C-alpha cells in the first residue's frame, strides 16, 4: 500500500538569515522562485533579506511572512519532482497561520504571483494593526483549555493557537496578556512564556486588518485546490473558493486549530508529513500530537536527497527500518 503523505508549511517565526540559500545555489527550480519573487515585488528585497538579513529587518512582520512563503515554495519546487518520481501520494496540505496561504499555492488554488502580493500585504496590514492596537502573545504550558478559557474571560485575553497537547497560545492587549500569564501560573500552569511577536495576532485586535485583507482577497482569483487543504479556522477541508477566502479573513482574528488539523489528516490515513520550508517548529508540535507520525524536514538539498522511496505493497511493517536520517518523529 502506498503511504499517504501531507505537505505542511511553517508560519511566522520560522525565519532565519540564510534560509533558502543552499537551494538557490544548487537547484534551478529554487533559483527561479527567488528571482521571480524579487521581480514581483522589486522593492521588498526578498532574496537579500532571506540570504543576508539583517535579522531585525527580516523579522519585521511585513518582511518575514513573504520571505517564509518564498523560501517554502522554493523548497517545494525542488521536492516535487522527487515526490512524483518516487510515487508518493500527496493526500493533503496544511500550514500554520501564514503557512495556510503557502499550502494553497502548493495545492494549486492560487498562483505564486498573487500569493506573494497577498502575503506581503497581509504582513503590512498586521503590522499596521499592531501599531494601532499594541498587544502581545504568550504560550501557556500545562493547563487545560477549559481552565484557560475561564482565565481569558476574566482577563480580556483570547485563545490564539491550539498547537499541541499541553501548549496553548493566548493573545490580546499587553496588560490582558500579562494578567492572564500570572493567573494561569496561579491556577497550575507549568509555565507562561511571553512570545517575541510584534502584536496580538489571532485576536480581535486584528479584525480591522482582517477586513482590509478581505478587500485584497477579492482582487485575486482562487480555484478549487487540486490537493485537499485543511483550514486553520475550521480544522476541516474547504474546497470552495469563496469559503477559502472567508477562512483566510477569519484566520487573522480566530484561533489556529493546528492540533485538530493534524489529527484530522492522521485519521484519514496520513502517516508521513513533509514539513517544507525553514525551521523545525512543526516537527516538534507533531511529536507532541502523536509520536507515531513521521516527519521529514524539507529545507536543504541534503534533506531532499534523504527522502526515501515509498514502501511497496505489503512492506508497511518494515517501513520504519528504512533510512529516515534524523528527520523522523
């Protein structure tokens, strides 16, 4: 039986100076993606930011989001011929926040040019909202969701990310987040960690940005994805273009239901995930969600070379014995 795989894509925070350089220098498919991105938005300096930084400039929301998308698609374009040639079956795509837009490119729902422009504008709008309504985010470790929801009601903070068992991210105004962190620890949380982000993402403070983003989405043509895409907002597949757009709007101020999205793909037969793009954040989350899932990080040419052939029919039990390098969960 051919193993089903899913493509998953990272969100903001995965960026680092030098991302994508290895593929750019060695793979024509990746070079084409980066060069095209610079032509789409000449004043953004996407290639320069990815390869040279500086980190402070790369980390700015307006820059990091589009740079991560471009680096992720560059890795995907190098990977795709091997996936097709080896006979893997791509069952689904998903991405963490920003990564959902990358997954829509991978699934053929939106073209690369439009995605680059959209994500650049998305980052700019979120940055503007952050300056207008300052806020923050924090990771709460080891507290049940229902308890944390009650604390959020009392403090004015909001649930932002349901990433994996035992880890929930909150968002909101700076004072609200600080109160929530303190109360969470009082109520038994193991840790409350302030995140290094520029704003209260996935909270109601992003609603104005979301409505402005809606106007940008209306300028772009989406089609039904050729590969199923699981939405952050619903943790379900959405195939209708208008539904996809609406989910992308709601995503800016709604919780990211990442754990549910991964469990849905797993229930439907996905056993292997390819985390495509910079960093290994998603691999860590999947390890916490289900230790039996396997993850390949696809970030460098060496990573792609290590991807094995899928097992032949009847060889499923021996799959774990294949050479998975250091990338499996």
